[in-house]
């Protein structure tokens, strides 16, 4: 058992470059790297705490950040591992992280540098690191790839383990090739972002994702299968609307991780995680029915820039069409003006900050780039019928914007 957990955290980060923070109760004891304290401020810790419900747990946020939790047995201390990500650093990723974890605009440069130093690792690799951390702290072996600990409500306990067994059962019985229809159905779930459909399909399929023998070594053969399947998954994801660069960077990360694995069970688990990862990302990036690509790009840009002082001209410049054309198309498809939507997104973000943090009205107003606190209070009451403080004090979560 480790006696000096604080020093352990520093060495753990130095060896893995995966951020880790140590808490006792609600007090931060150590943060590695040092700037991580800005990420896990008291308000952010309140948000993160809601992600975990078990002594050993993990969570994927909306911005595709991985967070892990380890309770030190027989102690009041616990560790939060992450954020980690398999998405290459970009301005879009920066905006998503800042919005989700309420990073002040003034910390944008520092936080950008912090994100750019994060190692790119897959979710499966993150689970392995979390398992290792749990072993070091509590002297207990838990394989997170086969024992479901994610708080994701869509996850099915033991599903990846059953899928893994199906693969090797088919291999032992020399069922070397998938049928064309099997592959078509499998990757259709990736293309449409249907996570539940994919999980159900993999859980009940009697065929399994197998292929012909491409190497004498069973491990090499399974790695070749993995590369083949991720190639198809990448193409399906791009067809489904996932950004091309993000899809191919993600593919590179998974292939690199697959190549260093030395256990066929680990490759099978990675394959299952990879399919779900691509499917989840497609689901998030899919264009809603009836919405054009141009209007969807407007919506995405506005949603990612609630903490910036953006105007209609900024949105128009991002999409690259004329102001007249884009504003008319936006109004026709969504039923309200682009300027009203910008305000709506800011006010919805304000509701989240009021409900989930202790930030003052002045801080929220500044963060969302309102011209003044009084203007923020005025437009909030106009939209929702109550003042920001009345909303916070009443604990309401169901008021809706009339826009």
C-alpha cells in the first residue's frame, strides 16, 4: 500500500502525463500538473462529483473527455484521473472543454496550453491506466474492460466481455469471414450514430466480427482484423457526418494503441471500445433531420462560442456564405432569427451556471460576455419570467425559453 499518496501523484503524472488530482473530502491536496487546479475549481468539482457513483468509476463527458475516480479504501481520500482524450487538440475542442467545465475566458491561453500537452489515448487505454491506479492504491485487481464501471446509462454490463467471447468462439470454429450483410448492418449503426442499436447487435450476434487468416500468429491476425474494421468504421463515421480530420486522427490513435498490445483479449476489448467511440461521436455530430449543412454549422459554431462575444457577422464569416442568404435560411429552417438563437444559447448556459455553480451574477455575466450585469438580468427575466437569482433560489430546472 502507498503511504505518501501526494508524492505518488506527482510521479504518476511524470510517468504517464495523464492529469491526476487528490482530494480529502472537498479539499484539494494535490493537483498534477499544477495548473490542474484551475480545471477542478470548487464549482467544477461539484459537477464532476455527480459523474461518479462507485468507489472505482469512469465517465465520458459530452466533450469526449475521459474522467476516472478511485476511492482510497480505509481512508477519506479519493483521486480524480483526467481529463484525457483521444481527440487531437483544436479550437473546437478548446471551446467545448471551456464551455463544459466553466473555464473563465481569461484563462483561455493557459488552458489551451494545458490541453495541448495531454497525451492522446483511447478510452480502453484510459481504463487500463485507471485499473493500474486502483491496484497501486488499494492492492486489488479489477479489469475495467470486462467489468463495467462507467456511469454512462446506455452501457450494458459485461457486453464487451460477451462480444470478446463471440469473436474467439467463431475463430476457434474456423468461421473466418463475415458475410457482406453482417458487415453492412454492423457499420450502418456507426454511420447513423445508433449506439443502442450497435450494442444490441453485438450482444445478440452469433457471427462475431471475424476475418480470414492474414497471419500465422493469432495476435497479429487479430490486429490485422482490427485495422480492417477501424478502416471501415472510419469511413462509415465520415459518411455519417463526423469531421474527416477528427475521424482519421482518431483512427491513428486507435491503430497505434492496438500495435503495442500483447494480449488478444485486450485487442478484442479495444475493438469493441473503438466501435462504440466512433458511433457516439457520429451521434453527437449528426445533422438533425430537415436541417441543412449550412444551418447546422451555424448552430454548432454558436453553441461552442457562448463564452465569446460573437455576432451574426462572426457566424457568417465562419460558414462562408452571404449574410442575407444565411440569415434567411436560418430563419426558414428553425423559425427564429440567428441573433435570437445566439442569445438563447447564452441564456441556457446561464441557467446551467446558476443551477450547478456558486458563481456570482457578475461572474456569469462576464463569462458569457454580456455588456453588463443589469443587461444580463433584464434579458434573463424577459426570456424566462423570473430573475436569475429567483431561478437559482427556487431550484427550478424546467423553465424553457419561448424562442
